[in-house]
C-alpha cells in the first residue's frame, strides 16, 4: 500500500502542518482566497479609473457609503444584501461575487493539489495576479456577446408585424 502522497506521509494529510487537521487548513486556504478575491475586486474596479487601491476604504460607488466591516465579508455580504448597497439599494455587480468565489476556489484547489509544498505556496502567491488579467481579457468578449444579442433582439422586433389590438 502507498504510505505517502505528494512525498508526505499519509498521517501528515490527516493532521496537517502544525498538528492542525487538514480540513481546517483547507477552510483557511479557501477563506484566504475569498479575502484576496475581495481585494482583487478593488483592483479591478479602481485601477482603470486611476484610483488608489488603498484609500479610501470600501464604499458604494454611487452614494459613497463607507462599508462597515460587518458588511464587507466576501460572498456572505453580497448574498445577505441580495447584491444591493445597504444604504442606497443600488445594484452591486455579480462580478464581485464571481471574482471572490473564483479566487477562493483557486486557493482551495492549489492547497488540495500541492499542500504546503514550495510549488503550492508559489502558485498561491502567483495565481491572484492572473484574476484581474483574465477579467480584463474577457470583458470585451462579454460586451460583444451582449451587443450581438441586443442587435438580434432589435432586428426581431423590427421584423415582427405590429400587434393589432381588438377594438371594443
């Protein structure tokens, strides 16, 4: 029988580093990814606008309501507030939810694949750099899809015969 996985004894994978159970480390890595994803949303939103990614703190871009820590929890707050600002109820893009979930999943999968090895730590440090790059690369594609769908819908409505309403 095999007694090692990724060069580590099987006991290591059940107890984990520092004697902490493996599933606790898995949860910790996922939460760390969610937090990093939350910061990446700041980068994605502010950098194209030439704004600082450090100050001001998280706020609603419409009403500039300063988001308190209790409402700034990755994924949980977006779901709790149903994707709306707690102050002015303006819609918050689902992109925030997607970026946080994607980055959390990347961190968790990196941990599950590599564990606390040097390649695993390198991947965990490097992967977040690619999330905004992927977003900026896909944004024109997504806008193109939305534009084509809008054009098709406009052509369909123009080609459809006008509806006649019965006269009472």
